[in-house]
C-alpha cells in the first residue's frame, strides 16, 4: 500500500480506536464509581455545576480514559504507519492532549487533576504506546 495512504489510515484509525477506548471507559465509569448524589453529567453545563461535588475517586476513570485512549490510539497509529511511526504515535498524543487542554480550560476541575492529566495522560502514554507497538512489530 502507498506510504501516504498508510499514514493517513494510521492517523484516522489511531484517532477512532483511541476515542472509542476513551468513551468506553467514560461510559462504564459511573457503574464502577457512582456519581455523587445530585450530579447530572449528561450536559456540559450539568457537569460544570456538579464538579464541586466530585471527590478524588471520581477523577480516576477520566484519567484512565484519557491515558488508555491515548495509549491505544498511539499503539494503532504506530503499527499502521508506513514511516515515521513514532512521529505519528506522538501526533495522536498531541491530538488527545489538545482535547484534554480544552477540557481543562472549560471544566472547573481541581488543579491537581488538571496537571496530572495534562502531564501524564497524553504524551507519555503516546510514547509508551509506540514502545509497546515497536515490540510487537517486526519493522
């Protein structure tokens, strides 16, 4: 397959698979760690209003969703890319970082979570996903 097409496929697949992992973890989080009483997270406005009710445990799954989504997306991008594999994996991390930065700027999350999320969930996990994929690939 043409290298350019492989690289495009790598980016698209990495973003889709990473987003699916992220959303899947977000969707199951409430059944594992119940939301605070009275919290309505079905809308951004409801989430903003309920954020003061959240305890540290309520931030576990958002972090896992961001970190695991980025890791898996970077892993997929690395495996599928035709060349410059690490760059494409880190590009997935940068894309998800921008989403995390947008979230930090729009939602009143605690500073400790914002820093942990932005520093630990995106670029390090993209790099780690690339390293995992490198150990699986033959190239």
